[in-house]
C-alpha cells in the first residue's frame, strides 16, 4: 500500500531509481482531454537532474512514453499509463551505501520495514519516484486550466536564510523559469544560486521553502470534515521527499495575531463574495472560497552529503560515511514542479468530486 | 464524501451542532479490546465546552453511548457506533448569523458549496463535530498502548506570542491536565490563562500551537510514497478546525540548517539503531524509525468574535456583524485531545497496515 | 473493515441484533434532497419481522430516527446518520445457541474469526443488520427517481420449486405489495404462501429467487474494468445474508445459447440506440446501455430451523441442536426491499461517479 | 475510475488491445516474495491467443517485463509494475467495426459513455485487458501457496449443453492442462473441443461455465457485512469480460432444497470443526470456514461473430455487420487462468486483511 493517491483522479506510481523504469497509472481521468508526450515532457524536464550547475550532474533524459489511455491525442477515459525508462545507473556510486545507512535518509527505515531494499541510488525512496507524480500532474494541470480555468504556479521563496516575499497574485511561470533556482525575484535568485553553489562545493547541503498559488479557483472545492481541501493539500505536500512542514495562508505566523486582526472580512465585488485579505489562503471551513489558494512547503537540507558523518551499517557496527555519487546540494529548484503537480492532483480530484454532487 | 477517515481503522463521523446528536462509526477495530464508556468519557470531558473559565461557557455534558460493536465490555471486531446527544441548543444565539456570514468561518463556503446549511451554531462546521473523532481516538489510543506500547501526549506550547519549549521525552498527561490551558509549564500556563481571559473579556480571540509526541514507537510504520507517516499525520491534523500549519521534527526551522547540521547521525544502543538527535521527528523516508514522533499544529485565532466586523449577508448586502453567543476565545485548550485523537487514529491505522504485510 | 460500501455514495452500517441499536451513516449524499423519516419507514416496514404469518413473529417496530445530515426536511450534503433502536430482545431464546453452533449459520465462523461474538440472536450476522442498508437505500432510490428518473422494483419469482415468469417491463410496486410473499403473480403467490406456511409448521425452511429491475436507466453508468456495473451489483447482492448466486440478463441459462441466438441486435428508436432483445440485462461491457437492468439473486433456505441437526459446541463436542426462538421459515418476502436497496445503492453511486467525469 | 481493485493487495491495470502495451501496477505486495518473469509467463501463456485451434489465431507472444518492485528476484514491498507490449495489430480487421457497433459488445456503450473509443480490436474492452489481472494473479497465487498453503484450480465444467461434474477436492492443474479446452474430464473435453471447432467453422460462438476451487483454506477470511468473501469473489468474477452469472456452493440449485437438506452439519475432526457436506461452498456468514471454496462463473457466447447481424452505426443508421478478424469462438479455455487470477486476488487481499486484525 501507499503508492496510490486520489479518490476520483487516482494515480498509482511505480519504479525505483534503478531497474526497468518509473511511471504512473492514472485511473479516473475524464475522456477527450487533449494531451501529448511533449506537454508531459515539459515538466519532466523541469524536474530532471542535470539541468543546471546547482542540481545533481546525473544525466537522465527522462523521456516519457504514453503506454495507454490516449488515442489520437485524446484521453479515452480509461486508465493512462506513462513510462520513463531508467538510464545512467552507476550502481558503483552506491556500493558503500549498500551497507552503510545514510543519516536522515530512508535507507535504514526501508531496510527495517521491508527487510530488503534496492540500495542502488535510493531505490523507491529516490526522488526519481516523483517522475510519475509530475507526469500525472501535467494532465491534472491541463484539465484544471482547460475545464475549470485554474492556474497553478510554484516558486522558491527561501533558500536557507535567504528569503523573499513574492506577490502570489502576479507571479508567472516565465518569471519562475527565468533562473535555475526558480525564485521569481532575480536579485534574490542570484544570491540563492551562489549560496547553493558554495554549499555544493563544500560537500554540504541546504533546504528552503517552496510557495505555491492556485488562481482562478471556483468556490466549493473540498469535502469536510476529513477531506478538507487544506488537509488533502497537506497530505499531498508532506508525501514529497524531504518535506518537514506545511502551511496554508497565514500559517504558523497566523498564531501571532488576534481574531480581529486575522479574520478576512467579506465584501461584495459585483455579485461575488470576496475577502479583503486572504489570511485564510483561499480556504474556509475546508472549502475553497474563490480567493487564491496559497500554500508553503518546508524542505529540509538534502540528507545525502559528501562530508563524513557517524552512522551504522547493516551488520550493526558504528562506522563513518562520506557519500559518493552525484547528489543535489539543494532539492528546491527541482521540487518546484513536484509541488505544482501535487497541488494539481488534489485540486483535480476535488474538482471531479464536486462535479459529482452538484 | 469527506466524513470518512482511515484505511483499516476506518471512522465515519456524523452530526451537526444542533439536531439529534453527533458521533462516529468505527469500522475495522480489532476484536477483544476492552473498552468502556467511561474511558471514552474521559477525553470527551477534556474536549467539551464549559470546562473552565477560558473555554466557552456552553453547557454540554456530552455523555456518550456505545450503540454497537462492544459486548460484555469487549470489542466484537465489527463496527462500533458511538452517539452523543445534542443539548442546550439556544438557536436564538445564532439568529443573526443565519443570514450574516461570519468572516473566516465556514458559513459562506458551506452555503456556496451545498446551497443549504444548518445555521444553528455552525452546523457540521462546528467544533462539536470533533466529538466523534475524540471518541474513536480513545479506542485507537487504547489499542496502541495495550498492543503496541505506544503512548501519545499533546500539549500547548504557544498561545499567541507566549511560547515555551517542552521536553517531549518526559512530558506527562498529569502535567498537561494540571492546568486549564493544558500547557505543561505551570508558570507559562498561568500567563497564558491570563492572556486568554483578557482577550475573552475584550470580545476578541487568539490562537497558538499544540505539540504532540508519540513515544514507544515501533520501527516500520508508514507506507511510502503517498501514505508516508508524516503525510497521513499532516492530513489528520489539517482536517481539524482552525489549523493553518503542520510541522514534523525540525519543521520550518529546519530550513535554516545545513545538511551536516540537520542530519540525525546513527549509533547503536545495544542491537537497536538509534539517532543522536531527532530533527527527523521520528520518521525517515515516510517510515517511523523508532524515535519519538514529534509534530506541531498551528491553530488560528477563533473566527467567531464579539467585536464588530465587516461582512456580507445571504442577500448579498454588505453589513456589520458582532457575534453573539458563547464561543471559545481560544481553541487551544480543547484542541489538545483532538490532536491526540488524530495522531492516534493515524498510528493505529498504520500499525494495522504494517501487521498485514509483515 | 467490511461495514462500509460505496465510493461516492458511501454507507457505513452498524449494529447487532441486540444492544443499543442498528443504523447507518451515509457519507456523500448530495445536498437539498427532500427526505422524511416516513419515507424511510415505508421500506423498513417492508423489511421488518412480524409483518405477516409467513415471517418471523418477532415484534420489532423498527422506528427510525434521523440523527444528522437533514435540516428542515432536506439533506445538508454532509453525513446522514439514521438510528433504529433494538427492542423485544428475548436473549433467553438464544441461550442454547450461545454454545451450540447453528449449521450453515455464521455462529462458528464469527467465533473463529473474532474469538468473540454476541451470541444473542445472531449478533452482527443477524438480518437485522440490513436495516441500515434499507434506510440508506430509500434515500438512494429517492435520488435516482427524482434526479435521474430511475425506478427500481424487486419481487419474488421462485419459492423452492414454485417459479413464475414476471414481465420486468411492467411489474409495479403495488403488484409486489399486494400479497405477503411479494410475488406479483397472485395465483403463484397464494401457492407460495401455502408452501412457506407448511414448511414453517414443519420447523423447516425454504429459499428461492428475487428478481429486480431498474427502469428508466441512463446510458453510461459503470466503470470498467473492475467496477463494471454488473460487478458492483453482484457484490452488493452477494453481500446480503443467505445469497448463493447472482445473475444478470440471461444469466446461467445464457450459456445454452449460441452467440447468434444470444446477441442483442441493435436498432434505432428515434435517435436512441435500442436493442431488440435484452439478454444483456441492460449492461454491455460493464456499462449500462439504457435498457432495463434485470438481475436475479438466489437465497438459500434459512439456516436456523427447529428440526434437530448434528452440530458441535464451543467446547469442541459433537452435540444435537433444534433451534428455538422466532425465525423466518423463508427470507424471501423480507429480502425484496433489501435487494431493491442494494441495487439502488450501486446505481446511485455510479450515477454520481458518472456525473463527475462527464 | 474502475481500473483499480483490492484494498491491501491493490492492483491497477492499464492498456488497450492496441497501443503501447498492457499491464498492471501492484500496490501492497508483501516484501521478500520470490517471483520471476517465467512464473508470470506460465499463466500469460495459458491466457494468450493462438495457443490452440479452438482459440483465436491471433499471434500474441505476450512476453512480460517486470519494470519495478522486484530486486534480485524478490519483491521489495513497494509497487510492482509489469508490462506486456502489444504486437500483431492488424487494425484493418477492425475498420468496419470502427463505425458499426457489434451487438452485445462494449462498442456502443463505450462510445456513449466516453464519447471516444479506441475502435482497434476492442480497445480497453478487449480481453487483452486481462493480461494485467493474470500477471498480478500469479503473484497472489504464489503468496497464497507459499505463506498460507492455499491452492487454486479452475476448470471448464460446461460448454453450451455439454456439462460434466468434476470432483473439486481432487482436480489437479495437470488434469486441467491436459487438453486445450481445460476440462479435466478427457472424454468430455474431446466432445467440447469438437463442438467449439464446429461452431468456429460456422462463424458462430458458444459459452459455458468455469468452476474454481480454493483448497487449504484457513478459517476466518472475509469481512462482513459488505466485504463478505463471497461478495468480493462475486465482484471479481463478474468484472471479467462476458460473465453473466456467479454462484457459490449450492448456488441457484440450492433454492430447491429445504433448510434441513441444505444445511451443512458440523462434526469434529480432531480439534478442527468440519462440515459433513459443503453446500456453503466454504463460506458461512461471509467468512471462510476452512472447507474448500467452490464457485462457478457463467460466460456468455462470444459477442463477436462472423455471421451477419442487424446493428447500427455511429451515424445512427441501421446496418448489417458480419465481423471480420480473428476472434475466439468460445472464451472458456482462455478464461480459466483469468478466473484463477481473480479468485487469487480476492483471497490474497483478504488474507492480508485478516492478518492486520488478528
């Protein structure tokens, strides 16, 4: 269990970093949606390693193949399978880690839970697993955009202590893609890139925050009391590798305000109920209110570092490990399309759910 | 949809603040677990209104009745239904709010989504809905304690800007219950109580943070890649009313550290793999590592306040509303058993899931 | 697990034959459906014991209470809970069966599976469990009728070897309810009633077949490849107590025809595609084709009989048991509303599912 | 929705008869199960077309590739993906059927439901879709055999009116595989083969019955009240293409007996509770009782025949169609491994479920 996500727009991902390939089966996609491998490839390219000097230099072209569910360029309404073959394995880079557990990585817990693991490159715990999510997310974004008019944009707002406020109402994909760290503020982006590069050369790693906005939201998505929209978003985000925290709207900072300061007062804009502020982050009572949804995800520094650390091995001995191989000094740039994908999957699922009962 | 939670230990809650009652059906509870109404009542009393001067003065005894699934004091292995009757309605307190939407409350979104709502006291969006969760949580806690040796303790660590660090390794239920705000630090608790009381008299409200620890954790709970333990915990917590953020382990603060600083180095304690630090919060790669699980939930200030606010009414007119009735100036004291319940529900579900495949 | 049914129109039932009561939580009912306790009561009365001389003489009024989810006569879109209190217990009737397992009943398997059972009157395995299903089925039938124009009628076509062909295109609820065995053919009904009465006096039991038709079907319900409409109907029917077989359309008899004889040729009726015959039973490829859905369910003779049978007891000794108490000599008359309910639950669920993607 | 099956041993299948390929993702397989492509290939070869003169002459080698979830010959506990490439397309055979709907086939309902279909060879409604089920079924059978000692054997007992009783306690895979129709009685098998061959030359088709036994059953599988073991088996079987009926134990014939005749009396065999007869088919109250599970599935005659039939086309005109291409005159021989797979998937799922709570 655990590799299936969603109620109506349901995805099942598969694949380890090494082996035949990774991918996804999407069960529940509406029919007659136009989709092409090229559209999927666009986000896979934003996610793939080796795209810039601040990501891992592993070369993975990550070309996708749509195996089923699309006919003459349109979805059939039946299950869609997408496959990306694994390439450039270099299992030798992982030889030492076959027996030595990386601190704060999934090595030890996978071994304990399953009694077996594919130690080559992280196996199922590799970020490579997110390829299936990103591919499915492209289709979810397409549906949301085309049928519901929803647009989703994610971007980096913090790398370690370098933080910048971004106007979520206006930020564009072009701004995000204008630099390799995917922070829409060019000046801050330059500083972030320098910091990541420095940390990389030091064999260390850093983390940060990705913010994501969904604009053009309809009112009414979300199913209280458990499948509140923010609850499903939280699960989606916290299922991404390396996440340590989730916020919506005012988030943790909201605890510092009084109710009088925090409440989003209503006003009428034509015949539409609007809020003057958006500390709610676009969701009230678990249901979207039509304002922009704004969430934030905290990503920890990459666990795999080149510096020596104390650890233990599979024989139960205390040893030292300095990781080898080609690892991201900071996952944030590549996490941006992952966050978009997860937000899209949740919104698409809830959009279908709301259609069912309305 | 939306009122069902869990895969194997599955609960379905029901009930509005007004009407016949609220409660829960638990489908998937193992047989032969001893359970009594008194055990359930203990946490319902911690959750109920009117328990102290800093909670709403509504008088709701919230006596529970076990309708099914328990025979001669033991669970039957079939579905358990628990009912709490509604009392002390006073719908007149809500008369004005029948037509005026409370800012940052669920009134407007429920109306928009369903085209109908029980405007008496919040209806399904009332915190009264959590009674079913708390009742089910008691059974989950009992199972975890008895069969798996897991102990769950939640407590308040922040009220607005009053914050205190609590040693999650040692905090006890008795310490939590020693004061009405449920902060285990007596000095800070006194300050918090004063602050809440002051805010209450001002007709305003405040929020804060609840932290929760699960001790005695087995290794191996959690099902990557989507049902990672922290992902299910995040969903569980973010489904509680008034939550705006979720953290595990180092959380958002973890983004300020380097990998070298953040990683939890391993060592051997006898034949058990331990970590020197616990920035992971007891979970690595989505799977529990045997260290304590530590999570935090941010609760916003209560939306319903006595001060006048701008809002709109059901006729689409801009109006002013100063809420009447009996509302919590701060949900944190009563949120503590809710957080415990949600954490217990997730852990119990995953404990059963892990039994299935091991 | 196991007491929850449906994907979008999801029900969770609870209750044993003895204890606080039985009922259901419906999670996923659309909002603004008018529903009254009286409507629910109508089918509960068709299901309840003691309604005629050929059913068990147990007196159970089975009055239902809607606990939640309905406000001012309309559904709220949130979970609906319905409760029926248990009455007239007489556990003494079951004293001997507390230790002696009834042959072909659930006593022994419940004891083996759960290690515990409520031996009073069948516990969870009692037909009393179906109250929750029937109550939920009323709401499903209401939705199907009102929003989709679908009408569901079930009726008895066989009691033991007394069999009659009924025109499923024309049979009415009034015809079904015109006699106590619920066979729309009055002559055959009289014979069936005599047979059941004779068997009852003999302390024996008999079974038979219930047929059910759904008329006014839209095209397009059913989700291949696993959630084909006939697959979900089969599960629904085979989850009813005492069922041994399920057929759709031509059923087992269809295996005696060639393809040329069996195929339903198409023709145009206006702009609607129709079939000349309906051996498909209204479903082709797992999807409704707009023709009437016709299914049949085989019910075995009631397991609990007054005649002496060989059995074993909880101590592992071979003993003899002649059941006491008040049992149905034939479940068929009371099974009719249960079959309608299950068919309605499946169709309602699939109707919502189809709305989501179209 | 609809291409996902199972709760704990969950499979998602994908693929149309034409396009990149067909396959399955298995989410929830326990770790450390030895599995090889050869084992999977064994049943794929039993399922594939062109294996004998009485199946379709289409040449499909159906070689499987395990894409993920298996490492050094053992399952990893994470999702397993299996892919079989499509070959030998000949879409020209289907050119006429691109616009003319085959009577009693899924063509018309797919077109109506989705507004689009892959008309080449049946698309998703092709029996080719069952490749994923059969592949997953091999792993389920392996687990059941290895960990639980359960053995599953299916076989043909009827082709049209040629019927034979098979001793389900003794029938072996070798007997089933000893002839091309998969009826363990050699004399009857010869007659069946002749009949199918005659029907094939006539451009017509026939159906029949597959029986399946599960031996070595543990007591306690099945989750009342909805997920009764026979209910899940019924759904599994009725989700196979061309099925019209399902029976367990005495089935429809059981309606002809009295309770006294039908009940399975208990006796002790050592310390094990046994039944003298097995009209229950191994399940009582929805829970396995340790006796052999015996179920039967009715398969209609193949819809696609070479003889001319009345039908309509996509333009809404009444036309005549005599199918071209290479079709099975009788699906029964190839349905045998499909039935085994579906029974195995249900039992494996319930075996895991029972482990969770016991």
